[in-house]
C-alpha cells in the first residue's frame, strides 16, 4: 500500500509516572486515554547546531556540518479537571508535577506513536516545561506543555 496521510488526532502520547517507573499514562486525545480528549494540537520540532568547516579550498562557498541534533514535542489543548474533586487529568497532572522537578529528577520517560505504528518512539530521559494556560470570556481553559528529549531516542514494541 502506498504511503498516505493520517490524522493528527489519532497520534498517541504517554508520560511515564515518576512515582511508579515503568507505568505509562496516556494524554487524552481523540482516540487515546479515557474520556473526553484534552490534547488537540501537537508539533514536533527539530533543532540543530552546526559548525563552520569552511577552508580556503572552499573557494568562497560556506561549508557546515551538523554537530548536534535536538528534538522537542509540544502538546496543546484544553485543561481537563474533574469538577467534583478538582483533580486534573492524570497525564496533565503528571506533566505539571514533572515540570516542577529540578536537576536529575527533572527527567522522566515520554513516548509517542502515529496511528498504525507497532512501536513507540521513546525518549527515556525527557524534560517537561509548561506553556500558557488561560482563556477569554467564552473560552475553555487552555493547556500546553513542551517535552524536550535528553539523549537519544529508542523504540519499544506497542502492546
């Protein structure tokens, strides 16, 4: 079958529970997690650091080589909170708690997959930084978080 477009809403994202390593909690999207979806937008970003390797032999044409590659993924959507208990959505609560942790403790696992993938892309060491939250008079409250990979990506089979 030829490659085809797929729905962003069907991608899956999970955070590792830092209190229970090896336990993964899904961010609610259209088809992942339980109940109403909160995440409605994501963007994966790449960052490179290059070095100049131009010499006299380059004949006036700049030459560079990539020396470092970084990656981050931003999740955005609507903040989910249980009106009777005040509890946040479990994945959002973990991300908010993780964002407040510092040093070595600031890293935890994150994984994601596109629809039909049989493996997760895993960032074993990732940091979480919260984005803007808020809204206007007739809005639902927004939520955002940027996950940044530290070290290499790996993969693992999806159950």
